[in-house]
C-alpha cells in the first residue's frame, strides 16, 4: 500500500496526509495524520531518555545511567535533563534541512546493517566451531518462553511482527525528494519489506546458536530494554568459548560486543530521531513544512523566514523520533 500510494502521488509534498486527502477528504486526513503523529510524540518522550542507555553501554560496557547524577539531582532527573538537551540538538539540526538529516540517517542505517552482519557471521562461526550445536535446540512448534505456550499467547507475537515494519510509513513524506519516485520509491519499499521479513526470521534462529533461554534470557534482570545488549554480550562470550579462550578473555569479548552494539544502537536511534523530526511535520502541514524545515535546501530569503516562529512551532515540540526500531528476533 505504501509503495503504490507513494508512486501514485509522487509529486505530493504531504506524504500520508496527501494520500488520505485524495481518498477520504481533508478532515479525516488531518485527524488520521494527527493521530499517527501523536503516537510518535509519545514514543519520542520515552526514547529521548532511553537513548542514553546504548551510549552508556558503549562508554562503560554496561548501563550506568542509574548512577549518573548532576550535582544534587537524582539519576532520573539527570537523564531527564539530558533528554531535554537531546531534543534541543535534534531540533537545531533538523531545521537545517533534509540534506543534513539524510547524512545522519545514512550512518544509523549502516550501523544497524552492521549489527545484523555481525550476528550472521559470528553465529555462523560459532556454529561451525561447535560442530553444528545450538545453545537453544531448534523447535518450530514449541517456544522456550513459558509465556508463549498457548496458541493465543503465540498469536500476541503478531504485535512484534507488525512492529518490525514500523517506520516505513514515515518515508511517505519524502517521496517528492526521491529520484524517479514512480520507479524507485515502490522498489525501495518492497525491498525493505522483504529484507525485514527475511532478516527477522533468520535472526530469531541465529540467536539460538549462542543464547540459551534458561541461562541467558530467563533471568529477571533481562527485559525488552536491555535484551539487545544481553544477547550481544552472550554472543561475544560464546565466540570466545568456541575459540577456547580463557574465561576472562571470553567475558571481555562479550563486553566489547556490548560496547559496539551500544554505539550502533545509539547511531540507529539518532538517525531515527532525525528522520521523524522532519517527515511527520511535512505530512501534518503540507506546504508549510517545506518553508519551515528545509532551511538548508532553500535560498537565503527562505532561510531567514524559516528561522522565525514557524520553526519553533513546527519543530520544537516534535524533535523526537522513534526507530524503528531495531528490535531483533
């Protein structure tokens, strides 16, 4: 649907707003687009604080945000201030135009692809070194997670499966910036969907090479917030064990895997923030977002106009994104 609509309205600046406007009228188009963007705002607020977890993991090898403190402030207050500062930086860069944003999002995309490549290569090496042995035996009908034993519970996984494609709709507002959109936009969306499907399915299987559910994921300290770093730490440690390194060297390998993952996730979140700090306002306010946001792409007069109140109105309250989010099997 995204591919077809994007190609059909390739000269429209409003993204999904334009699509809905032509289909159901401006009133429902505005309501639907506003609800869509409101969900991003909620995600942005929570992620602006959570983005410091991967940065802390990169710097220290583990999450230290619960020990951060500025003066007499508590760790929670400190992270909140950092999140507010992060939003100011995102807004400042976003108003410079799509060219600046494209460079940042490209780095985030490469970082995520790199993580998946590491998972593929390292898991393959571990599998060969261990003689084809999986840490978590394969079972395509029974989940090792006690919470996914019934058919209804397993059906709830559909939420995660759908969420894997979250963010694709955001690029709809950038179709008019695409070279030959009638051909390339649809092709890009379809290729992305195929890669996501294959990548997620393959990643779920590959995690079983290095991580046993009971030993790694069954601990109470493991949750959806830190599971990526727990899994990558386990991947590095398992690689060290497969190479017959000492326990200390294997543990250190796991720590460095976590550090690299922290940096990659931070870059991925950063790219996601900048993408949605530009795309949703353009969809919400077709015709206005270009003059307010694309400062770096327009003549000096528009740059001066864009720095006025419209920039603060459109951008300041929406500088946060969401990413789509890079959640592996």
